[in-house]
């Protein structure tokens, strides 16, 4: 099979001519070939060279000119450059190599090798295909492991013995699941079973690399596929046991609760249909994470998970630290959504008061729309009429949110009376009285007792001070 017409972009011609000048065979390999055959757009090109990848990169840069910069990684024998024509490309060059591994490390011992050696070391058959850039067979597909058939049949399979492939580099187990999720492929049974057999090997992989793969799974169109596979292979219980703890439905007599693992995956997929916000997807994963530790059975009401939103929000920093996720505003965003995820649902069940809406706007601030999206995704009932009723009520809550925000300007709001104003008004130093009065003003505005303006708040402040035995200083006027 030849794909010469498919690789007529100028960059391929430049590489081919440069390779001929220094007399080294060069091939396009890996993800670009896979995506080309799948008719997926890609501008990342991997070139394998039967010789020095660094030398070829240098020659290509000379041919391009225009002060083309090359990044050299001599310890790895690789080089990378950017080519900007009508389209922009990232091109990485590496010499063909063969690899061997020590038991306690996924860092390979590398030797120079042939094209066959290089294809043997690839993770999956669909990533082991190569296209020749030699003049005599330009564009010829070199596919020793029938990767093209696996593409057509939507199968993830390793080129060699999967036990060896996964044991040598355990991160490939995560990559197999990630590709299956992103491409909606199936993992070949031999490969799937090998992942289960070798799951403990994942412990030698850094959590940073594992989390990169988890985030790629999360960013997929239907991330539940990946989390099901992680759970079924046993990997999830090693890398994220808190999520596995959600699995299972317990019954006492006829009273049971839903399986919170599969409920969480439904919520995650619902979120993924409407947003690509990765941190909102993390909020979906973690919104019920504390249900296993808050679960209790009550003879009258059945299973309860009281305060799971509060306990869950307290668990978020520890989980982010465990998974080497950022401990910054992204973590605090997820923590906030976990804490508040039941609040819109509570509004749906009751008559929506202006006070409740104000409080929600105040606490959620700029994240109110994401919170509403999470709460709507949390409706996973098997009763279509119930789902329609809840979503209709959520739409009503959204209207009320907009109305109250336009009227009261509560989002990102700070009370009109500051601590400094209170201290000046009563000629007092910082202390508990200042906090009491500030809180009272805030609560009065949120409850609708006074309007959100300086004059009304100032008058209310004087009343509160009087109740605390404070006397205002005489006005300078």
C-alpha cells in the first residue's frame, strides 16, 4: 500500500531530500501515520532515521533556512524543530533503536537498531506503522504487525507479547486504556488480560505520568469508557482507590442505594457532553467521593449520606496531592463545586426564595454556571418523567439566578460596609465586634432584610453596634 499522494506537503519533501543528501533512510512513523489512515488531522510528525536523528534534523533546518531553531536532546539522541509553511508542523527526529529494560525501571537501555527493531519497541500495532521517505518507494506503508487491520477493526493490540510490553514499560497499560477511550476502540483480550496480570507494575511509574494519562482519558468524548477499563483491569484500585470505594450497591431488606461508581460515570459523561472543562470533569468525578465514608443505614429513611458534600470537599486536597494534580486555584475550584453541588438541587425541591438565590450567587460567585451544569448532570434517574421535572425546575432556578443577579449584583459581591468603616464609626480597634457586625450586615442583605447599598447598610450597622453596647463617634459634619 502506498500513501505517496497523502504526504505531498512540502515538509515531507524537505525531509526526504535532506535524508538523501546525507545518505540515511528516513521514515514517518507512529501517531501521524495512524491519524493519516484514520483521516484525523495531525501536525505532529515523528521521523525515525537509520542513522543520526540529530544530524538529519540539523540538515533539515539548513534546508528550511529562515533561522530555523532546532532543540537537541543529545542524551536521548533526539531533536525537534518547528516548520511553518502554509501550516505549522512539529517534527521530532530520532535514530532507529532497540530497547531492553531492567525489572525495577521503565527507563530503557537503548542501542542503535534497524527499522524492524524500532517497530518492535512500539507500544501498539496501530502506532508501529511507518511510511518510507526514500525516493524508490516514497509513501510505501511498512506494517509488519497488521496495524492497518487493527485500525479497521478498532482494536488496541501490542506488537509483541503483551506481558513483556506492559512489564517493560507499565505506563503502556494506561496508554492502552487512553487510546481505547479516545478512539472508541476495544482492547484485544490477550492485551486486556495482560494488563490485569501486570497491574502491580504500575507502581514503578511516577504519579505525574499516570495523572497525565488520567487527564487525557478525562478529556475524551466519553471518559467513562476509560474509567470502566481502569476498574475492570484492577489499575484503578491501585492508582485511585477512593473512586473504587464508590462501587457497589448495599441492601438491608428491600432498601438499597444506587451504585455510586456507575452514577459518577454517568454524571461525568453528562458533563462531557456539554463542556471540555477538565476541572469541571474532575468535580464530576469527586462530587460523591465521600459517600462511602458517610454512608449509614436508618430504619426509617434507609441509606443516608449526610454531609457527604462537606466531607468530600475536605477530601479534595488530599486526593489532588496523592494524584500530583495542581494544588492551586484549580483544586480550590473543584473543592468549591464539590461543597456546593447539592445546593441547586435543594432549590429545585423547595419554593425558590430570593434569599436562597442570593446566598447561592454569593457562595458560587463566578462559578455559578459551572455549578448549575454539574447539578443538572447529577440527575441520572431511570425515570424519564422525573428527569424532565428536575431539568425544568433547574431551568427555573437559572432564570431566578439571572433576575437576582441583575437586581442585586451579588456575584463576586463584598458587603458595602468594610471593617475599616465599622472601626471608624465606633472608634474601636480590630476585634470580635467588627466581625459580628460585618457578618450581620452580610446576612441581612442576603436575607433581603435591607437593600444592598451603603446608606441602608450603614444604618443597620449603627443598630447592630447599639445592641453590642457600642456608641458611634460624633460625625465630623
